[in-house]
């Protein structure tokens, strides 16, 4: 099974936007770790929004 290109680009943009990492740094991360980063970022964003 291949990972959808659109989803990969979405993850890259999300991590780059929040962590300011380069494309090369993000692509060097294993898929499961990259997914974990996106989940962690989402949690931080959600908490920050709730705190106002």
C-alpha cells in the first residue's frame, strides 16, 4: 500500500508551518514518527485554542 501523495504533502506543510523544519528534515523522519508529530501538533493547537 502506498501513502497518498496529498496526505504526505499535508503532513509536510503542517509540520513545516508549526516547527519551521525544512523539507529535507521532515522527509528524513519515518512515516509513523511524522504522523505522531502531526498528532502532537494538533493536540497543542487544540489546547491553545481552548485556553484562549
